[in-house]
């Protein structure tokens, strides 16, 4: 939902809505996690309070938008860790396990898009080479083409920090697919096969 919202809309209000939706995804991952109740409640309070602050901060300055983007990336990282941990904790691989891994993969793309936006807002210069537009849409486009190692080449990070994060994303995407998703698919058994 956040991907489509960002793809067809622009503005600071979209960034604020994205922070709220990302917090919702993290809270949903927290709800299905195996964390003990007390730490889960503390994390719940931190995510809700931090996200409320970040929504307000995202409307202030460019630095505020950068901090809000960094927060969104960290919240998504938290959600990815919870989802992957939960997927690996289940003994029998089901279709839900595979859906969980694919959800984590999509969240990784959105997470890196948020980190790219934070680099742009906080870096002071242009994120993309040749003055290409730096918007939520282009960050998501750049992130998913990097994650999948498709790399059309129409957008390139200008600074070494952006390039380093892009390489980290490409490696993460490939390692994620060839290890976790491939393992889950190889271990998957249809419900009828599980009973046998």
C-alpha cells in the first residue's frame, strides 16, 4: 500500500502517511512475534511514540524529513528482523512461511528507499548523479531495481555513501533470495504431503 501511495502521490504528507503505515507493519510483525509480553509492550510504546514524533518532525525542515526517513528505515529493519526470525522459528515450512519471507523482501526494498531518502535529506548534496530528481518515487524505483540487481542505469548514486548503501542493498537482495527464499521453497510441502 505504501509503495502504491508513494508511486502516485507526492509531498510531505505522503512521507508522514508512510511513517504511520510502516509503523503499522512493524506493529503487525511485533504482534505475530514470539517476544515475551513485557519487551513487546516496551517496543510497542517506543514504535508508537517515535512514529508520532517523526510524523510531526517530517513537516518541519529538510533535516526533519531526513530524520523521519531514517526512523522509517529503522522501523522497517525491525519489522524485517521480526518476520525473518518468525519464519525461521517455525519447524514446518508452510505457504505462510514463504509469504512471510516475500513480505520481508518487499520491506527490505522499502527500507533501503527510506535510507536513500535519509541520505539525500541529510547529505546536503544531490543524491542522484547528473541532477536527477530525488523524490520518494525515484528512491523506491532505484531501491527495487538495486535490490533485484536489475539496474537499468537511469538513476545512479552520486556520492560514495549512496553507492555503498546501494551495493549493500544489492548484496542483501541476492543473499536473501538465494539463501532464505530458496531454502523455504525447497522445504515446502503441500498440506497433503505434510500429513504423510
